[in-house]
C-alpha cells in the first residue's frame, strides 16, 4: 500500500533531506560473525543456511 508523505510535516524530514543529497544514500557494515552453530544446525536439518541465517537476523 502506497501512502504519500507530507515532507514538511514528517518528523524525519531532516534525516531524509540529509541523505537525499548523497549520490548514493546507502551505507554498509562489515563484521566478522561466528555462525558455526547456525551453520551446523542448518546442515544437520537439511535446510538452507542462507535462509536460516536471514531468518535469524531479521527476527525480533
């Protein structure tokens, strides 16, 4: 569902405007992550490690 946002009334307008000026308004993070237990679990249960990893990262 799309919803039009009134930028002038939006509480995050300053953040939006700040990043809007960047050529590439994205950022990335790289870390070393110990995930051998998750890998072993995925392989022993014959499930995709990638999907299991994404599930673990995104759950709340």
